[in-house]
C-alpha cells in the first residue's frame, strides 16, 4: 500500500487517541465542577471520533483496509485548568504537524488523499485558534475563580459540530 495511505491510517488512530486524551481532560474538569469546560471538551471528544471515522471511511472508499492500534493511557493528573488547555493546544499543534505531513506527501503521491485532507487542514486552523484564545484568556484571569466561572458559563454554550460529508471532504 502507498506510504500516504499508511500515514492517513496512522492519523486515523491518532484522532481516536486524541478523543481519549480529551476524555481524560474532561474528567479532570468535571472533578472541578466546571460543567462548561467539561461540555466543551466532551464535544471535542465527539469531533475527534468524527475525524477518525471520516478517515476510516475514506480509507475504505479507496480500497485500503484500516488497521487499529492500541491507544496509550492519557495523562490525567493536571495541576490546573490552564495546564489542561495548554496541553490541549500543544496536542493540536502536533495534529496540525501530522496533517500537514500527510498533505505534503499526498501532493506528490496521491491526489485523492490531497483533496480529502484539505478539510482537515482548515479544521486545524480553527482548533488551534480556539485553544490559543482559551490559553490567553485563562492566563489573563489567573486564579480568579469568578472569571473562570464566567468563562465556564460561556463554554457551556458550545454546540456540537456537524459531521462533514466524507464523500465531499
């Protein structure tokens, strides 16, 4: 099989690992009774699973049999909500790096994958922007729990994203 399809399969697995990471973060925020952060992260979990499923469907549509790998145990011992969000931002930067690598290889090797991966590149711009803004806001408020609760209330308004039509992605 082609190298680029192997990379996409690796990314599919990484998307599912991302969901697991965000689930552990969600459990941490839930323990702090931060319902808005918890909801926001739970929606993030759903999006990561949706991304992995989109990749799986694409792989199968081009005749590649996806293979699954074990998911490592995620970190679950954070010192603060700021550490959670900073960790999430760094994770999203790694996702962006991997998606970009797939796009670069696909540009040379497989136009189908190159076309498919474009949506994920755009999605990563949004993901990094969201987490960057949250880090900035949390750094500004510091340990002011009143402000953290206000941000928590705002985050509780997040609505789940619509799954992209894989046939058109």
